[in-house]
C-alpha cells in the first residue's frame, strides 16, 4: 500500500505518491483542468493513479493562511476532500500545506529552473513536499 499526496489548486492538482515502504515521496504529475468547477475528469484521473500505484490513503494539502485562519480555498478543498472520499472510498487526511509552494519555488530556483518555467512544476513539487512531511510525521510516530 502507498500513500498519495495532493496539492489542490484552482486549475491544477499536483500529485505525488510514496514508495512502497512509506519512506519517500515522488512527484507523479500535474492534473490540469480548464474550469475550476469541472472536477469529473480530475477525479477520474486520480482514481486511475490510485489503481496504478495501489494507493490506500490520500493526504490532501490544507491551504490555511499564515495566521492559521481559513479562507475560501480551505472551503473548496474540504468540498474536494468529500468528493474524493465518496468517489474512491479511501480515507483523505487533511495536512497543513503552509509554505509548501514557497519551498517548491525555492527548490526550483536553487536548481536553476528559469522563473517562466517554474509554474510548470510547482504543484507537483508542492504535492511531494506535503506527502513527504506527512510520511516523516508518520515515521516519527512509529518510533515513539
């Protein structure tokens, strides 16, 4: 069983998947859609990836504000979580994603990715960071 990490945005969903040992996260892809409210194809693609990677749990980034308040993006993400759970039957864990996009951007900057090309990768890297943070947390829980 693997764990899938998702970074849900207004027009994209970054996808990452853990290794079989639940130690590392790898970016898989960015699912793009033309309309923010059209989720059917996005959910269908996530289902395909769940089957392909034998996923048993999903971690979904929770986009709180820096002061820990919740805005409209949190509400939309909660609705997406409910749709994911209904459609896949899997448990979806909400995970604080504050600063993951900033870290993803910094990683690409340090790697020499040109600014105009960063948008192409940022959601997949953010999903990887969300999932890796969750995997590290679970690993620490095992060791206690």
